[in-house]
């Protein structure tokens, strides 16, 4: 089985409000906030293209990481 715990931890998806999958990525070993941020930056490289609202179960941890690391300066 290619999608097994030793190889991949989870599949993270980015969906539009209507439910259409915009992007997805397999995460190896963990679902860390740095990996989530990298996925968002890869999908939305231009700050103007980023959605104004992002719902994620690790939202507080992700926001703390963004603020502490200086990512995503205000436009």
C-alpha cells in the first residue's frame, strides 16, 4: 500500500467554498504548521491572490507561526 503510515501522514486539501478541490498535497510524517504554510504559499504565491479567509483546524498554531516568523507581511 503506497499510502501507508511509514510513507505519508495525511493528505491536506485546499477547497473553494463551493467544495471544489483547488489543490492537495501528501504530507510525510507530520502535519506541521510550516508544511501547511508552504502549501498555502505554493498555491497562492502572490499575496493579492490569497483568500481573505482561511479555515483550518490548526489555525491558531498557524497564525502564531506566521506572526513569530514574520511571514505574510500586510499588503
